[in-house]
C-alpha cells in the first residue's frame, strides 16, 4: 500500500511499505516536517503583490508548514498573504512597509501591522486572532497610546499622555460640579445659583431669580456684546455689522437695508418712483430756462438775469387767474406820494336838482279906491354861484417792499 500524507504533509507509510528504508522517511517526518510545524521559521518575500503559499505531498521542507513566517521584501501597499485552508497556527512577523492580511483564498483574515508580530489561527475557513484573552500581562515597556495603552507607568504620566492633566485639561473634583451633575435635565430649565448651591429652575422662576422681565422689553439690558452674527431686521437689527459713514440708509422690507453713498459733491437725493439715488441736479437748478420769478433783493441770484425793462420799474404786482399781462401808466411812487385829489368843478348836471322857495303878499283895490282884499303866492329864487372847482385832501403812504423780476438763464 502506497504512502499517504497528512494535512501538514507528514508522510504516512503504508502497512508493509518501505522495508529497510522506513527509518529515513520517519527521520524526515520528525526532523523536517514536524520540526517546521512546531518551531520552524521561514522567510516570505513580497514583490508589490499578493503572495500565495501552498503545501504539496512531500515531507521535505515547505514554507507554508512553518510556525513562524517572516515577511520581507517590498509590499508596494497593503497586500494579502494567502495560506493553505487547513487548521494551523502561524506566528507572523511583518517586516515590510505596509500591513499584510493573512487569510485563506476565501474567508476573512487578520491584518498584521507593519513592524509588528501576531499569533493567528487558521481554522480552515477564516484566519482569526489566536489569543483574545489573557488573565494577566506584564510588559517591560508601557503600552503606547497608539496601541491602546497609556504609554506611562504612573497615574500622572498616563493623564499627561492622554491629555487629561487635572487643572489643565480637565477640571479637578469640585462639589459644585457634583451638584450640577445631579440636577434634573428637565426641558426648559435654567441652572441658577441660590447662594448655597446650584438649582434647576423653570423659565418663569429663573426670570424672577435673575430679576429679568417676564415678557416684553427688559429695561435692565443696557448693551449686548459678543454677538457673532448681526441681528436681522426681523430681530430689530439691521443685518449689518458696519454702517458706512455718511451713507443714507434705505429700508428693504425684512431684508438688510440698502445704502446710498453721497457720491459727487452737490448731488441731491432723488426718487425714481421705486427707490432713492444720489444724482446730480439738473443743469437749470430745478427751473426751466426762461422761468420768471420775483426776488426781494437788488441783484438777481446766480443763474438768473434781472429784467431791467423801464416799463417794469416802479410797478405793483397784480394776481390774476387768467393770462398774465401788464398795463397802467402811473408809477407806484407817484400814486403813493399824492396828497390831494384832482381839482373838479361841478357842472349843473353834477349838482343835485333843487330849488329855494319864498312867499310874497299883495293887496287888491278897486278903481274907486276901495280895497277889496289881500293875496299871497310862493315863488323861487334865481340861480346863483361862481362855478369854481374844488379838491379833497387824502393820505396814502402805503407800506411796500421792493422786488425785482429775474428770468432763469
């Protein structure tokens, strides 16, 4: 019967086989195959790719049979080391520049970090950690923080390495902290000191404790500092952190206001029916050329020309609702200086119609000298008068202010 081979490729001599030579086979099994599986170490060289180890039916030396695998060469990035799918321990020492995952051709594996050694177990399906628990562990050098330790052998050293120095990185024990930690985390509560300890109060109670208004305006607030974002218009602010000096602020509904810069000297704020802009005034100064106006001054303003027409001088103003015109001949000064009316002679037609009456008596006698009686009659006087003229005195002296008329250039 021919020899067969175990999973680790120990040669199993068939019954009655290898008469006279079986000792050589047994020696090779013991001195090579079994020794490799128990204490052997073999180098595994990487060349920027996956390395696959296999076992063949021979008890001669084979890399995959060794307990310790020493990884060397160039990894060229994280790689895989494929081992035979048999139950076996491996002590893997990773001497390449990247992590190497030890696994079967299928299943999961264990990544051995660069520069580290790990004991793994191949269960025939997956490669797993060989050790997951130790009842005790003694280290010559403290386990580094990067490896899950503290990197120190003292409490203070550990706190320093972990960034937990008391009084510097973390708060030392304090009774106030204990009190704060014991407060109920009720929604809406506020932490307030009551003079002895810290208590959690509801909003209304906290406002009373703080002396704040229960609602509406709070006259105790005189300033607000430390805002990182400007209050919006809806919050009573402007939405801006700066206001350019001398700019005009324009409302913009609930959005941040707009600003109008003064621009050129002499500009005026002008509405276009929608917003305001800084624009230069019209060349005519706001009045059309030829516009005529009265000014209570001797010289015309800049941009205007005084009308010195003789007919205008010493005239008075008349307000009309129709067409503007002029007229008359007597100057205001002449009229205002007159003290009497013109001389007038009343004509008969200008005298009211009237008469003066008087009575006249007469005696009547007959021819024979006998008086027969008296008679009386009324009659008028004759016209009389010199026909001279007369005047009336008067005082005018009307108060006045002088104006000129000027036309816009």
